[in-house]
C-alpha cells in the first residue's frame, strides 16, 4: 500500500479494510515520502517520523472527525494530513498561504484545534468529552500528548479532573524522550525507568494504564487502542516512540532533526551551504557567556527552546549554573524569583510566544517581587511560518499595565550587547529586552551608546518626527531620510521615558509612531496619551497592526501586506497628511 493511493481519499476510515501487512507498507511509504518531500520544503521532520505508526493506528480504530483526535502539539500532524486528503498541499509548506506547519481547522474538519502550543489537548479533549456526555454521545475523544507536554502544569490540571469524570476521553502519551531538546525532570525519569513505576503511578491515581507499548508496532498500538475503548477506568496509553524514526541523520542530531530547512535526504545536510546569518540570539548568547565568565552569581534559564534562544554554548560552558526545566514556562519564570532572593542575577531566555504563557508569573511573582531579573524575549514581531499563535505581536500591549517592569528594544546587535551588559552591572527590579526574528541588523554606531537605555534622536528633521520601536528602525530610517523627518530610536519602551520624549518632540507638530505590534494598547497609544495629558497639540499617526491574529509568513511578506515596509509607511504618511 502506497501513500500515493490516498491522494484523492478524503475519508480516513477507508483504511479500515487494510491488513496489518498493508498498514506497515503504508507506514513505510509515508516515512519515505516525508523524508524526501520535507527535504524540498523544510519542516518538522523528526517529530513526524516518530508518529507515523501511531497516526495510522488512530485512523484505523477511530472515525475522525466524528471521533476527534487532538494532537498536542500539532507539529506531529503530517501523517494525519496525508491520511485526510492533503497530500497535494505539501509542496506549499513554508510558503505564504501554503500548508500550515501545524494543524488548523481552516485546512480540514479533521483538525479540531489550532494546535501549536503544548499542554492544551487534555483540557480541550475533556471539554469535548463532557459536552458529548451531556448530549448522550458515546463517541470517543482522543488526546495525544508528548511526554514533554505531560510535564506542563495545565496537562496535570486537566488529567486530575479527567480522572474523576466518566467520559469517553482516551489519553495517549507519545513518549520519545524529547521535548525539542532532550527530555528532563522527574516525570521524564519515571517514563524512562520502565513500565512498573509508571503503571503504579497512574493506577494509584485511578487510571487504567496500558503500556509500555512499542509506538512503531501498528498491531500492538491497535490492540492498545481497542483496550482503551473498552476500559471502565479512564485509560492512558503509554507509547514509546523514536523521534526521527527510520532516518539515520536524525540519530546523529542533538534534537533528532526536530525542524530543518531544506536538506539532503540521504545525509541530512542543509542544501543551502551559505553560512547562516548572525542573529540577535547569537549576540545575546555571546554576551551572557562573557557575563557568566566574569560573575559567578549569574545563572541562565531557558524553558526547552535552547537552540532558538542562542544559549547552547552558555549551557555547555556553565552546566552547573544553567537550567532547562523543559516546557514549563510558568515554573521557569517563578524560579527566577528564588534565585534573586538568594542574591543571584537570573537571566532567563524565552521565545516571545512562550513568554506570554507565563503572564501571571510575570505579574504576580516577578513584577510584584521587584527583584533583579533579566528576561530576554526572542522572536518579537513577525515570526515566520510557524503559526498565527507564534508571532510576538501582543507583548507590548499586555505588558503596558505591569508595575515595576522595564522593557527595552535595541535597534541592532551593538545596542543589544550594550543593553545586556549595562543591565547586568546595575540591575534594579525586573528588566525585559525584546529582540526580533531573523538576521541581525547593523547600523551606524549610536551617538550615545553609553545611554543605550534611553531614547536617541538619530536624525534631526523638520515638521515630522518619527518615533520607532527597534525592529522597525531600518524602515523608519529610510522613511525619515526620504521625508526629511526627524527620527527617534525609542529603545526604552516601558515605562515610557516621558520627559525625554516631550523634550525631543517639542519642536515638531506632527508625530508618527511605528511598531510591529498590535496598535491597541501599544507604544503609539501611550505616546498619543502622553501628548494629550501634557496639553501638547500634535497630530499623531500611529502605524502598526490590527488587533487580530496574523497569518504565517516571512517578515518581508507580512511587512508588505500590512504596510509596515518602507513603501507602506510612506504611503500611510502621505495619505494621512495630504
């Protein structure tokens, strides 16, 4: 059985008539297809190679979407997409308007949720199952949860509730010993210690533990799924899978080829041999490395996205002072308070999209405690093709109301380095530095790099003053030069440096603010309020993004579409002041 036979099949339960031998043939065909297909487009290859047999078995036993399958997270959904009639979309992966990297109801009714953050499947699955119970609906609901997502607090809150509700929810642990980076923690150790301890643990909670099951043996998986369907107790199936299963290059990769740009399908080497551009996380990592060399009281923390936050070398050099608690964003941030209470300076690195999951800890623990902390937030603004939920467009707005929090945004690598160093030497309270996704920017040296935590008048001009957040500095500079306008590199976002801005803007009657973030509650709104509160009559044009979820796309594509590139900004200004 070859995956090509499924190209026109839209109903996955048509695989029910296949023999075990044919199902294994299908798995082999899908594995070969994914290795070669994703080599052309790039994508989440490692995790998907580990869930082929599981996904086939799920569609063999259950009737999707009537019996919904929730994947936590949706980056393991490639086989699911193939079995639900989307093979013809794979060529468009990682292109604007193309196939989603994750799962989305916009693509198929078989995708129940937009699953791109972990720790949600059991909660949503239980909600579906309880609603169906009220409707006297006996269809099963399946939540597939990675072993790393099982360590998230929200997963355990949901499981704690699900155990005492008699529903048709089936929980499956896809245990491959990895989050993005290698697995970590007590739960990971228990899963790795053999089935006896794990069985005792879940059975003591009142669950029917079914495992360990070879996650690449279709016949055994089907048997386990049928046992779960007939269970009187809430069932939990424990599958042992291999990330990157069946592909040698994954065996030699530190993250088992979790995600890759286009590659050679034989040896896994990248097709683009151009040396990768230096990024903001690279600069941040080098700076933290130097600081930890000089100061034994600095610790570094990052929850599970080590490769994306530039801290790999730091963790290798200072293993005793570096901590990766896995996909536990809330816990990681609260833990910084403990370090600060003991006289350490914690530097914690997040991707912006994951920092927002720890909002309560940011407010209640970090800001309220008001202790020295440095938070490095990567991928602010547009963040590529991952998903609408991965853009860092909401940070500025949700941070505006937080007391004690200082937020900074550098325009380039030199300012980033200067900001981290200055804050590390004289840190008071919590400080957060935002930085964008993509290659590092290089501009002329700032006139006053020593005052990098304050706004800078980069260009003197007439009539119009442009005030920009760091990641739009390049666009703002081109616009200012074209219009003969003044330009302020804001640098300090929160609290707004009011006196300095009033001083810099006093000779201008027109002000433009530019931010790659939602306008509602953003920097432009704060600056408009500043002028109003100080009885300064100025015409203010705010340029930014609407309060909506933005589709995946490259920074250039999305900037052009939403008018945040140079032509778009010029057009807005000229049409505003005709």
